[in-house]
């Protein structure tokens, strides 16, 4: 395993210097799910939540979350994000919602953290909007499924 890049030679945390890295097109995708009671699932997919369109608001929150990643995670670089897309797929077998985020940039460092933030904030927003009827919802499976661009090349979960 490679050395951790967010620590200097003395072990102090620092922001990685990316100034010498090439500017390339970069993409990252991340996924997660939120499981819930069948009643909660029905309320969400039938758009009967008292707070409004749960999935629409959650999608917007995920996009905003990706854009705010460097404000939330101390050593992340602020990036010029060129695309954030959030796919929300109701899944009756959970029951719940599967969340998939795609984030793109042209820059000197990747957007994995932005994709992970996007799915996390999306799931947390669904929880927030439905917690009045289901406090036992479970968020899980948060992970990167694709990262491409830059020196380290392509990583993909098949």
C-alpha cells in the first residue's frame, strides 16, 4: 500500500501539493443505499411525504454536497466541478433507494471525495425528509465504483 499522502515527513497533516500534476479530465462515481420500512418506501415513491418531493430534494442536496466537499473535508482541494449527476433508483427489494453519483472535473486532482460526499448527502437528505415516519432507516454501502483520469489511471469495481 502506498504511503498516506496527507502526512508530511514528520507525520503532520498537510494539504497535498498538486501544482506539478498535469491537468486532465477526471471522473469519479460512487454509490450507496438507504434501506427503510415498506411504509416509508411507499410514501416516498408515491410522492406522499409531508415535506414534499423527497427524491427531488435529495438529488439537489447531493449536487450541492459535491460542490461543498472542500468546505467539509479539511484537506480536500476546492475543484472546478463540471458535472454532478445523481441517479436515484427506488428498489422494492431493499426496500429503499439506491443512489449513484457521477462527478467530473478537469483539474490536477480527482473527484472521488466529491462523489462520495454526493451520495452521502443524498442519503442523509432522504433520511431527514422521512425520519418523522421512520427513524430506523439504514444508510450503507458507500463506496467508489469508478475513478478515472490522472497519473494513477482507471479504477473500476466490476
